[in-house]
C-alpha cells in the first residue's frame, strides 16, 4: 500500500483536534505536532498572553509562520488552531501539505467541551454561544473548502473517530485495497 501523507486536522475549538491528533499519531507511529502548542513553546508564553500583547493579528502572523514550518515535515500528524483557516495562505499551505481532515462538531458540543477552559481568548466573554455561532458561520465553509475529509466528532469517543480517519484515509490513498 502507498505511504500515507501527512494528516492535518482542522476544525473549531473543542472539536478534539489535539486529543484525536495524539491518538492518531500513536496509532500510525507518527510524530504529533500541535501548531498552538508549538507557538507557545517557541514564544515561552501562552496564547492568551500573545493575544493580549500582540492582538489577534500578531497571533495569526505567528500561526502562519508555524504552519509554514510544520508543513515541511514529512510523515506527521498536525493539529491546527481553530482559526488557522481564516487566512487563504494557510488554507493553501495546508491543502498542499497532506490530507486535510475537518473534525466537525456542533456549537452545542463546543460549549460543553470548552466550558471550563480559560486558555481560549476568543471565548473569555459572557456571550460564548453567540461567539461560537458567529465563528461557525464564518469558518465552517472555509473548513469544508480546505478539507479532503469531513469527520463528525459529536457524541463519539476519540478512538472511534481515529478508527474512522484511518479507514477513510487508507481508502483515499489506495481505493482498491478497501472495498467497504
């Protein structure tokens, strides 16, 4: 069977990109890279601090630079930040760097998964549901236009999502190998 390409996870906050990415990388014996964590490690600061000091535009510049750098690696699983698709340059880099998988989740699920998370600057407000709904309306078409595959994560365990991704990516790489 041909080698699997880089696998790149996109989707909104709370979709499970980091959790599923780690499990997927372990399943495939690959390195896992999370663009947000790589930015934090490189800066020595967390994302809320970067947002406070540099604003969203400054963070997005760092994000584009990190995506460009991570995309040069081979045989990896990459999780991006939820807003990575906002820039056309990022979408192009991601599409050119491997198989892009949109981890789809509903706003309701995002609210549950991010309820206690204080590390998401765009959600540090009282109208979290409205913010997530606006982000969904803006970003869902961009995720779909960028992705090779869309995988739903709502009410599913991470292992089930990983199994589906592996099966569907293998089918993309070698359609004759998988008949089901």
